[in-house]
């Protein structure tokens, strides 16, 4: 089981023996919305998804095929049967959420194919 407080504000729901799919999600994005907006990027679930996809490709390329994104406007969502890959992405995103300079750097350097600015 994952210590949910360690990933806050992201949540990681681990699957079970009958459902091996795991889900990482984020609802509370307002706290850093201004960082996205400062760079002309969407500060919603789609913006976080775009950022995450780019980070996976640049920092975790071995996990590209293991993660499935399915965000909505107000919720960032990614699922996987590979819990290690999902935890790795959770740590990467959670670190950026709590470090505005890092988040700004990631948004600024995100591949424009993923994050419209």
C-alpha cells in the first residue's frame, strides 16, 4: 500500500488481485494554476496530462507504453498495470507540484507537441 500523504495532493489507488489496474489522479490543481497560466498553458487536467506525457517521454521513456492517460477538464488521470511506473510518475509530478521553480522549468521545456503554449 502507498502512503498517500507522501504523494499529496496526488492520489494513487492501487488495484487488487482481481483488478490489476492502478490509478493516479489529481483534483486540486488551483494551487499552481498560475504557474501554468504564466506560460500560456492550460492549468486543468488536460494541461497536467500534457505535461506528464512529455515528462514520461523525456524522463521515463521505458514507461511510455505502460501508462494510459484519460484526464478530464477538472481531473488529471493516468492508469497502468505497472505500479512501479505509476509511482515513478507520481513522484516526478508531486515534486514539481511542490516546487514552483521546477514546475515552471518543466512547463517551459515541455515538448510543444504535448503542451500547447
